[in-house]
C-alpha cells in the first residue's frame, strides 16, 4: 500500500509547528514592548510646552525649592502648578524682555493662566494624594526622577499600577527621612533596608495594596 505522506512530511510538520510557536511568541513579545514602550507610556518623552521651562536651570542652577512653585504638595492631593504671579516675582526683574518669557508677560497682562501640558497625568479612575506620600517620607525624585538634571521635564517612570504596587508592597525600600523628601539628588544609603524599616515604623507607614486605596 502506497504511503499517504512523504518522508518529508514529518519535517514539514515540525517546522510548521515551530514557526507557529515562534510567530505567537514574537507577537506577544512585540505587543509587550509596545505596551511598555515610550509610545504608550511616554517615558523619557518631554511633551511640548508653551514655555521651554528648565527644571535644571531653576532647581540646580538657581537653587529653587520644589515647594516654591508646587505650593500645595505638602497639604493637598495636587502638588499645584505655579500661578503666573509666582513666575513674575522673578521675571518682572530678570529676563523680562526676552521672547522666551513672553508667554508669562502675556498671561500676566491678560489674566489668563498659562496652559501647561501635564507630564505626570494619572487616569481619572486613580486617586493619588501628594501630601500623604510626602509626609510619609516618599521623596519627589522617587516618582519624578532627578528633575535638577532635566532641561525639559519628562517622565522617568511609567506610573502604571504594577510600578506603584512595587513601592506599596515594600515601602521600606523607597522611604527616606522627611528632611530629605525635597532633595531631588538624594541617594539611598547602603543601609537602606535597616533605615527604611526604622522609618516605616516611625512614620506609621502601612503597606496598602487593597484596590480601594487608589480606586475610589
């Protein structure tokens, strides 16, 4: 009786199965990279702003503290965006006739706020409170990175749920003394495990991972 399949059929079948598996895994891999890539997360992407505001210049060169502009970060869920009056407290005296600061003067003259584009913008279904994190010893740079090295501000972390949970599950790894919260160049010490455990206890930090913590 003649064979229904040629001897090469086994090889073809094996190659076909391997190709399907490779294609499926490649598709999943590409989808994962796209989902975690800057095109989706906007990590390392500086959005266009009405003014080319440099945190590096203002924070590192001029030594301006975060709280000078973000006035409500210690008391409110929202860190606050500086009012035009805050900008004019300096720029009515310096750099007060250059094109780069013209939008500030226009805003001051018209009374219309400058329309900044949000860089760190959580979905509406996520509740985040700056004051709680700041007062529990979580520094600005833990989420925002070292802004004193950013000529233009950009995200350094995805702010995805799994990223937040990494900290919520083990806050001792990320906590710092309250005196260092606004030090954007803060470096965690070699004994962070020991120090973190001590601060978690001292600041009464809870490891909150329940859905209702953020989704209210």
